C-alpha cells in the first residue's frame, strides 16, 4: 500500500452536509497519493464547499439535491469531459481510507478488471446484512459488498454510467452493478477495511421508512433487470 501517482485518475467524492469530515478526506487523498479530487457538492447547507476547496479539491456545486448517485454521475461526466481514464469514488464521511486506493486502482490499470469494489463485509448492522442477502438473491448479483461506494472504474465503465440510461437509477448499488454486468464488464471485489462514520447519518439506513422505500425500490429494480437478462 505504498503511495503512487496516477495522473489519469480522478477521485470523485459526492458530499451533502459533510463539513465535519470533507477536508480530512480530501487532504488524505492528495497528500498520500497526489490524485486529482472532485467534490460534487449535493446542495449542502453547511461549509462543505468552503472546506473542500481549502483542502485542494475541485468543487462541482449542484443547484438542486440529486442524491449520492446523481452527484457521483455528475463527477463521472466531469471526468469524461476532462479526459480522465479512470474514476475512483469514495464517501465524504471518512469511512473509506485513502491507503486502500492503490489496491482498488491496480487491477483496473493493469486491465484485469473494468471495475473494482472495496469490499468490507464485516461492516454494517444486522439490518444492512439482511438487506444485502435479499438484494443479491433477487438480482442475481454475486459481489460481496453491493452497497460499497468505494470503487474504481475504467473509462469504458464510467462512460456507461455517465449515460442517460444510468440517470434513471436512484442508488449506486444494485442498478449500477446490474447495468455493468449486463454490459459484459468485469467487476471484482477487493478486500479493504472501513472506519465507522464519525458524524451524520446514512442516507439509506437512517429510518425505517427510508429503509422500506429503498428495499421496495431496489427489489423491484433487481427483479426487472434479472428478467431482462434471461
């Protein structure tokens, strides 16, 4: 896990009200690996934009809140326009550690995978793990950690995910992974460790209503996409 530089990679960090952690996350990526960082501010109401810029990130402010996937897709479109060959996505809350970035990027750079997913199956509550099992069963996905936002994509993969078809998705997990699978792209798990969230709450698991909406939406999506594939 030694430091390295990949000028062809853009680190995309979607952020909504993450002023508490965003500067530390950006600083670690830039100091350890010297990578370009784009923070996509999802209509935050705190000092996220100011602190991200002060830490050295390119900030892409959204005028309306699109959610984590919409913000991530905006970052991918920025990467396409500016000629990047790889995109690495990570959360703004400090759960993803910059030291694991080489492990994610290496298979993509070598051409061994189109997409890598930072996998940490030990994390999460019992509710989250039950949700994983259900979603993998209905969608036919075999990746271990289907909700991880710590991922690396080659240009073919993030060009697909920047498309209009992917704009219809609401979350970054089942729909994105099924779209990649049905396009014939290779997705590999890479084992990493993740830290507990230091502040704020999960966008999906913060309430029973949010969990039920997420599960119903994602189960229907998984079933429909599985039928199309057959």
